[in-house]
C-alpha cells in the first residue's frame, strides 16, 4: 500500500552537492520536508528521496545554503498523471467495452444444439423461438422448466430436453423419442390379404381359414386367409391368421435420365463479398444485394466475435464466396448402368426372388428411358384388419 501511495504522490531521487550539505538536511528538518533513503558517497555529496510536491522547497533550501541540487530520477506523480491524461480516451474505451461485454453476457447470442437426428436444426430453432428462446433473449428471465414443457408440447418427437446458459451461449441438449416396436397379441384376431396381384403358387396356413386355393389368381387386397373359424356346435371363433402365400407376380418399372447434362470443368469467375451481422440486423459491404446470382455457387463462412466455449457477442462477420463455373455437355449414365440400378432396387424391395427379367431402352425428346419387366416369386401375405361376418 505504501508503494502505491508513493507512486501516486511521485518520488524524486535527488543529489545535493556543496561544502556543507548537512546544513540542507537541518533546514529540511526545520521546515518539515520528508527525506528518506539517504546516501553519502563522499563528504560533499548527499543523495536522498523526496516527494515531488516538496522538491521546490528542497531546491530553495539548497540554494539558501549555497548547495546545488540535481534530479537523478522521477517516479510516478506528474509523469503518471500525464500518461493517464494522454490516454484517457483509451481507458474510457476499455471501460466502455468491459461494460458492454458485461451487459451483452446477459443476452443469448449463440445457440448450440446437441443430440437429435430426426429433427433438423431449423425445426428446433423455430420451436425455441416460439417458446421465447432466440437471439437477443434476456436469459436471466427464462424459466428452464417452462421452456422444457413448451418444447415437449410443441415437438412430440422429443423425449426430453434442457437449456443450459453460460454467458451469452445457450446449450440445448435434447433426446428424441424412440418409436415403440409394433406389438401385437396372439389373441388379437386379423385376416391375411394379398399385398400384390399375382398367381398363387403355394399357400401354407398356420392359423386361420383359407378362402383361396393354390393356382388361383388373386388381386391386391383380396382376402387369402380369414381369421373367422367356423364351429359346428358354438359360435364362430376369431383367431389371428398366420400364413405364407408364395405367388408369381409381374412388375414393370421405368427409369428416365437426360441424354446430356452440364458438367462443371473450371472456374470462370470467383469473388468474395462481406457483410456484418449485428444481432438480427445485417449490414452489407457490397452493392447489388438484391441481384439474383443463380448461376453462381455460393459458400458462406461466418466468423463470430467471441471466445469459443466462453462467451459470444452479437457481432458476426459474414464472407460469401461466389464462383461461376465453366460447363460442358457430358453424357448421362449408360443404359447398362440404369439396368443394374433398376434390378438392384427391385431385389431389395421384394420378399422373394426374381425369376426372370428383361430390359428395353429407348431415346425420345432428349431423354434416355430404360424399362424393366420382371417375373418374381415372392410372399404376398399381408396382415389386415379382420372383417367380421354379418
């Protein structure tokens, strides 16, 4: 504390030279001039410390006793005050920036979402905005329980969620609801109907009453096995039908692709433009912002002013990189590639196997058309709601 006081008052290291320098010390004692750290290099020289405010009194005492005074060094005092006066605006700007930073930390400027795969970031942000959490929200006035309740009501896909605020950053943690598997009871009655149109080759009934025979053609949605079992002595009994219905089915699919497509080769023109986003307001540093640039590819880079994981400010520098590409005509996929894709897609879809397949291709109006006609052997049995007899 004493060092700080001496720094503010200013201390002078002085040297007094003369025939009788001790007379100056006696005069200082009589006039109340504070001296310390006295040194005597020789009989005619005294070095000492004195407060800057009393330097002129010491000088007058030295001259009165026919001695010379030399200032060796000056610390603090007028030098420090001059430094502060010259940099007062710098200090005020620093204080203002600190105040704005403290005030800004009471508002949310960045939202980080963790968890969730089915819901997009846009869906979650819109729901949060409706629930009162968005950019510029005064977070000390938020109720985490109220936000959570509103979010779970607005987004039924959520199992739980919470909002943690640190400074001006909001961390949204959420978990999506897991879909329950389809659960059925063996006692729940149902019918078996045809999922596709075809010719029934084999019908294996484990439970229920068959209403069609092998070799019969069936239409999509037609009843194959009934869950109503007749009884000679009692009323009809309802059961859960279980069966495997293998049938020959026929399908036709067509794929379409342009004969020529535009392929990017090299950049013809590339430039960047900048903008500044203050909260929700955007300031463009370029002209022609309303001009459409559909022919350009655009990549947007955002640089937020703040320290990642500590705080964020409502100031974001936006850089847009636009590139115009030179293009040339390129041929589409060959008919052979389109045939392989059609065949693989059909294999993944059916519950069975492809017995035979044929392809045909044609070109018309700038398009390549490939058609697949296939005969399949697959299970067409599908559970359906039981229809009670009238």
